[in-house]
C-alpha cells in the first residue's frame, strides 16, 4: 500500500506509516490505561469507544514522505502569517488533556488571531476525543453549535 512506499517521486524517503499504524493499533489498549506513563497520547484514556478508536487509528495515518512532512513544516510559517491577518470569527478549542497539542501550545495561535470576534474554550479532552470522544456530542458539539448559530449570517 501507499504506507509502504520507499520514496516519493522527488526521491524523499517515505514514512513507514503502515508499520507505525499497525504498532499503534496493537498498543491502543495501553493508551487507554491512565497509569501507563506515555509522553504523547492521541486521546484521553477511556474517552473513545474501542471500535471508533480502531477506525481512527486505521484512517488517521497515510503514507506521507519526509519531503511532504518538511513541506508541511515549512508551510506553517505561511499559515501563521495568514492566520495573523485573518478577519473572520475564530473559535479555538484546547483540550486540557491533549498531549499532542497542549493548551500552552494552542494559546499562542489564539493570541495571534487579530480579529475582534475570537473565542477561547478549554475543555477536558485529549486530541482526537475532543471531536470523536464518547462525551464530545454532549460537551463539545453543543459549544460549537451555539458558537456557529450566534454568528449565522454574520460576515
């Protein structure tokens, strides 16, 4: 599959994403144990139903190459510059249990947004579970719905 490519057309070595994905899927149950000391978690322990967690792990990783990753990292400067000129309303939600994008790493992006209509929310979620978790439909989706509804038709 694409995850096992040795190189992209430009000759950059490929990530072995199929191998990484398989390893993550095999160890996923450990990620749900809060007492297992992991430096990074893609969700808060116990927040994703096993079937949804497995689907997330199956679909969240592609066959990206090192060159593509470098392109994404280089593009971050352009993204930050664009974000700093953005005038549309912004809702920024940070998960207090997010070890991939911790609150302190999200806050500078929020501060960079110049618009007068920006909203900050910290919610007790990890990374993927802020949208996909079993409590997201009750705790997160209504926040997003209320925020969008309050701006319906506003430009």
